[in-house]
């Protein structure tokens, strides 16, 4: 099938920013040319009738970006399929504009061996929508005692290693993990948490927690581990990626490490730069997560870190929970929110606020995560046609009940937002189109 994406503004950071047409054939980008002077002409290259497209996608007024990549999602499969499964996870990713996702290993059983990795990839292939690159566990059972077989996991399809949800407490084990992973071209994604400092905490430590009578989690519970893991990374001289950064101290530690040449990258999630711990008022369990929503000072530090490049990636940390886990007293409710279908409009708010340019936003949601995991999306001839069309002016109201996800745990339900992914294409196949 030959598809023409016409009259869109292509933004591929460092490569293209202009009004162009894209021809897609056999799953790949076959031509990129200046937009036709006449919108009615399906052959802007002056080609023969035999080159007529089978489908024309009108992209006028829209942004055509390299397919978005989310390197931190939880699809709950195997083991917790009532919250999400790989098929519904892929559908909600496509609806959010993502062409590639990296599911974390805290499933049941844990993705700590090649059989589980292959199970995930087999179900993803059956779903037939977005591309899935699993993140496998650092340690067997994510128990922090013995390392997994990284060569076996790499061969099965894993792109990174993490005990996400549980920090690797043993510093020597983490050092060996970093060194061992590097032998296979893998890297560690670190969940930074001092569990003793955080013990019993259910939200950010501060005035809101005091007023609500809830035990708080101090900033230091994250930043101490960020500093430790950076020091181990500096010792091992291998790559490290810090997950879901939420505090100003963590941002500063990462900034300082980068200045020293430490091979560290970092991500934050939209809820950390869009919300503060005030969202927990009225004991809103949909605003309960780990790390928790922080103060306005922390939020502003994250914005600065995004703007100056300290934070490389915006990842959703999509964490579905059913009403069974969320419709409880606050301190008993599980952590996490779904984020795949709200990430684009929340990211575009940064553009409206002048924190990022549109090109920088696309870098943090596509180019940088792709580069980190080794599967970069670019809009160049012969590259896979993994593309996202963004309508940055589209105004809509978030309706969690209409999410493709099996779970609807979001604090953004009912929010009026501007900007949306309106078409997602993977290997030339349209896997989502806004109706």
C-alpha cells in the first residue's frame, strides 16, 4: 500500500523542520519532498499515474513527528491482566501517539528470564499495533540478591534492566550489574529510593501531608539514592538511566554529574511537572504514586531541568490500577496513574509556557528515548514509517472512561486540554486514528 501524508509540518529535530510530504511504501518512508503547491494534486513529485497513492492523509495544520517512544510503562502482563494486558496497553499507547514502548519487569512472574521476555514479545506481535521492547529485571525476582542472566535476556529481546518499583539496595550488586550489563550492550534503569527514609510514607513530606494527617516521604529518600547510583556509575564507567525524577535535589545531582562527564541520563513524568502534592487534597488516591507528587519548588526545578537538558526524557510511568486497588483509604491504596493518553497534551503545555520548543519536546518524547534504548525513530528515506501526527490546537476534555486502557486511574479526568495525537503509524500501518 502506498500512502501519501500531505501538507504537514515535519519536525524531526536536527534533521527537518518544514512543510513536506511523506510517501510511505512497504512499511518504509520512500520519499520526502516539498509540499505540493496545489492541495488537489496527489503527485507533488510529478510522478506518473502509476505512482498515485492508495491513500492520502491530509496533514495540513498538523505536526508530523517521528513516532513517540515511551521507555517506562507498566502493562501488568503476565500476572495482573485485570489491570492491563499487553494488547490493551498497546492500544492505549497507540491512542496516545506512541509507536514504541518499554514495559517494566515488575509482573508476576517477574521478567527475569528469557521465557517471560519471549512471552511478552509474542503477545505484542499478536496485538499487531505498537512496537514493544521489554525491560528485564536486574536481579532474580527483583529481590536484589543474585543477578539475572543478562546475555540470555538480551538475546530474547530485552533492551535494558531495572528492578523498577524496588531499589537495588546492595551497592556492590549494582556495580556488578552495571559492569555485566555493559558487556551485552544493556544499561540499568534505576529506581532511586531509600526505603528506610520512605518507610510508611504515602505522599510528599510537607505542609499538605501534615494537614491531611498522612505520613510523608522526604525528598532525601530519592536524592540520596540518586547520588549513590551516580557515584557507582562513575566508578563503573557504564551507562545509567535515572527513572521518574521528582525532586530538585535529584535534578541538581544529575546536572552536576553530567558536567563531570558521568554517562547518566534521566527521565521525569508529566504528572511531576504538571501537578504538585496539593493534588492529594481530599485524599484523592488517583494522585497517589511513588515517588510522590512533590512541592511547587520541586516542580519548578523539574521545569528548569527539562529546559536546560539535565532531564533527557519525558516518560509516562503508565501504571494501571483497578478500582480494587484505588477505591480505598488513601494509605491503603496502591500507587500509580495511567499516563499514555494524556502525555502529549501535558507535554504541549510546556511548549505553550515557553519551557520547551516543539522540537525540544519531540526530542524528549521520541529522539532521546530512542537513542537511549538503541531504537531511534527518524524521518529519513528507507527508515521504518513510525510516525505520529499531532494536532497541537485540538481542544478536548479528558474522559477516563473512554481510555483504551483497562484502568482509568488518572487525576486528569475532566481536565480541558489542548493538543492531541490524531494519528499513529507503525511500519506504515495506521494503528490509531482519532475519530
